[in-house]
C-alpha cells in the first residue's frame, strides 16, 4: 500500500512550490480514496502513510501517466495550479496516485525516476 506523487520537472518550480504541489496532490488523492475506498485509505493512513515522489520531464509525460491511470481502477487526481506565483493559471503540475496497492501503482509508475 502506498501513495505516489508525480511532479513535472520542466516547469522549473522552486523547492517550496514543488513541496506545495506535492502536498496538494497527496491530500487531493487521499480525499478521493477516503470517499471511494475507505478501507484502503484507513489501512494506508494507519500503516505508515508510505509516499514516493517521482518526476516526469514534460506535460506530455504527465498526461501519458494520467491516461494509463484513467484506464485502470487506481484512483488519482491531477493538480492544476491557480497561477498566483510561479506558473500560469490552470497549469498541470502534479498527479497524486492512491493510496492504493503498490503492485498496481508500480505497473504504471514503476519506470519513473525519483524526484
């Protein structure tokens, strides 16, 4: 059981911005799982809340991951920034995946590199 956060590196966001986007992704995805699969959410939350932060190099790569997730049963959320600081409004900056079963998430994100 884990959660994966995927961050776009091509946006040249600062460390603080990346941290906030990762936090948005984590909370948004967790909230979705809590509503859709409460037992999974509770097991993950009470079991250490394992998170892995990965990177993609482009919007196209982020969208490819989102497309694969959309065809699976794995819950995910795309973060679209409001554009007040470092990126334009509605820029897709990250994806929050799960929490969900690690082996299922790894089928889609397993080849991505750590941030």
